[in-house]
C-alpha cells in the first residue's frame, strides 16, 4: 500500500472527530510501523498546522500557501489533504489533547524526539509565512513543544532558525557558545548536518513530501556556520 493510499484509508475510516484520526493511525497500521510513522507525521503536521493557523484569529492565504510549500502533495490528493486540514480547523477539541496523543506516537519516546522537532520546525515555517510569528502563535508553539517533551534550550535553537528580528544569531542556531573553539563548533556543525540529512529524515518516518522542512533547516545551519567561519577568519 502506498503512502497516499494509506492517508486515504485514514480519511475514509474517520468521521468528523479529530480524535478518530488519531485512533485510526494507531490501529490501522499496527503491523506496519514504517507506514504508521509516515502517516502519523503527516496527520500531525496537517492537523496542528490547521490549529495554529487559527491561533492569531486569522487563517491567511500566506499560511495556507506555506502549508502547501512544506507538504508537497500531488494534485489528485488535494481533496483528501483538504478534508483533514478542514477537519482539524473546525474541530472543537483543544489542540493540547491532540498534541499529547501525537507525542505518544514518537517511536523512540526520547527527550527532544527528532521527529517531533520536525513537526515544530514545520509549524514555525507556517507561522512566519505572513512576515511575523504572532504572540498567540508563539504561545501555541511553546505549548506544543512542552507537550512534546522538548526542553527550553532546544526550543530556543529551533526558534533561532526562524525568528530573528535583530538578526539571526549563528551561535544560537548551532547551539554553541561564542567562547567555544572553532574546531568544536565545526564538529557540532558536522553532527547537525549528519542528523538532518534527508536519509535520516526518511529513517525516522518523515515522508518525502515534507522534506522542504529539512531543506529550510539545512539552509539555516549552513548560513550559521558560514557566518561564524567568516567572523573567526576576520578576527
């Protein structure tokens, strides 16, 4: 069964409650963990982005366009994706309960789970699409990250890639200190590049359709490293 057939199966199996989508992810693919991870990630991204798009009271065209940018689905699947997106947007259930259920789908159950970071990263991409991350959106993102078991420092590193009104801090983006030797910064950068290689995203269940998230992240990491390298050479 293809990824898109699986997503269609989820849409068909659920009614008008978002909770039904979560339960379907758990039960329909119990014997297929790889498909389960991909579908779970996709449903989480669709549903939480729809919830966040309402966080500032307005669902803008820019936010919808940003969602389409990070989720590159084929034209013949637009109706299924739209159904899930609208189901989440219209559902009266709070996003917190939904986020808690999605957090339990993390296969590793580890602190700062990489696949949950991918979701938060994608949400930031959508939030900033209209030119600014609004206060209510940031509150939303902070709460989701907390539910996902993400510590404050890790969240701030993600935020540094997206929110930088006074200029992006390359050290914060890489999670290093200005006091660190450049050799240590280089090692940290190489670890981050390795962890965020497209093959690693595939391994942890991020569908190919969402790899724009990784491209955006890699661009930020590369820019941060180049900025630090240039600064150190000039010193």
